[in-house]
């Protein structure tokens, strides 16, 4: 499989512009979040994610181990975006947690997610309007946190997690995703 490195927007990796319109909007809302996206979500990436996420071929994630180990962060916690209980029951694994475990650092399951319709079944507008499904389950006050997710689409998932962690006293929060939707 051939994956294309992301680049462009300094906050989300969207190609073609230094700071995309979406990230400008997030900044204007007071929700900036530096997110390193590793690759673009092209047809190869979609095929990979289908096999990995929906068919449960978890061995595939190993091909990214070397790149994931290079992700730099301040000393702190790596926090994967959680799945709802229903989604975890369906898949038998959390794809973001598997990605996080390939990185150098302490993986901490510090968030819980309410049940709800999967993001993949929602329109962009529905994603942006959803209520915050996250709850902090660990003491995060003063911690530097690196959020980890599989695909960055609108940025709402990472930002809602960030808001909950900030409310609980987390110090610095950044994020990394394997792919950036284009």
C-alpha cells in the first residue's frame, strides 16, 4: 500500500494551505489544537482502514510502528479517543488505542464516551452539531496530553475531548492522527 504524507495546514495537515479555513474557525472559537496528521486519507488509506477498523485485521497497524515511535511530545500521557461500549463490543478493539500503543510513551485510558450514532454515519453538519460525548475518568490536572485518533475529518471529536480534558485541568493538549480526510 502506498500512503501519501500529509502536509499543508500547520494545525491539521489539510493539503494546500498554511492554515486552513476550518482551523481558522476553530481558532476564532477559542479551540485551537495542534494536530499532527501523518498521511492523507486517499483510496489506499480507505482500503487500509476498512481492513483494519471494520474487518479487525489489527496486525496491519504494525506497518506504522516506526513512524509512530517518532512522534514527539512533552513528557505526559498518550490518550486514545475511546469508543462507545456498543462500538467496542462490535469491533472487539479500539483502533485509536492500538495506534497509541505503537508510540513511545505511557498510554492512559483517561476518557469515556457516551453511546451514540457512529460518526461515519453522520454528515459534516451533524458531526459539528453533536453534543460532547466525552467524560474524563482519570486525574489529569497538570498533565500534558497527546490525544490519538485514527482519522481527522472535521476536528470535532478531538476538540470535544480536548474541552473535557481542559475542564478537568489538563495542562497542554495536542493530537496525532494516522490519516487526514481530504
